C-alpha cells in the first residue's frame, strides 16, 4: 500500500495549484486575488511541512534509526522554503510585483526538486518501513 505517497502527493499538487493561482494573479497585477491566493498557499504549505516534521519524519526516523539521512535534508529544504516564502509574503504585502514574481521562479524550482525527492524516494521508503501507513495518513489528516 502506498497511502503516504498518495496522500502527500495530493497535497503537493494542491499546493502547486494554489501557488500558480497566486503567481498568475500577481503577474496580472490583481492583488485583490493574488493576496488571498498567496495566503491560502502559505497556509497549505505550512500545514504540509508540519505534517512531515511532526508526524511523518519522526515515525520514519524511529523506525529506521536514521536521523541524518533524507529527513535531515528535507528539513533543511523546508527552512529554505520558509525563508523565501517570508520574503515573498513581505513583497505581496507591499504589492511589489517585481520582488514577488522574482521569488516565484526560485521557489518553484526549490519546491519542484524537493517534491520529486519526497515522492520518488522518501514517501515510498516511509510507506515501506511503517507497518501501517494508512494509520499514519489518518494521523496526519487529523493534524491541522
């Protein structure tokens, strides 16, 4: 069963949709649409990152005994994403189209590469090593 891979992959796609919505509205200069779309993206992204950091990664590390492997890399990338999201949120608050859109390419690349590593390596490994991946998905769904 690939419950974790499927659930978390769906979250990635949801975040991607919200990101694109915010980026397109900002590119059009429509801040009345861009700002709430961006805030929706920020909330969805943070919920996703917290699910990983508070539920998924600790369970993986407990099962494998590996705290310096893929989860350590993912946490570093989460920190990079959060820093860039904070800069872009400030730009959105100023309605600074150039600064906001300047960050979108970098963030999109970072997220895309990060998601690929998770979906192709970490999530399948986690589905494999956890005895009940469906229960982990239920735990993560309850955490919002």
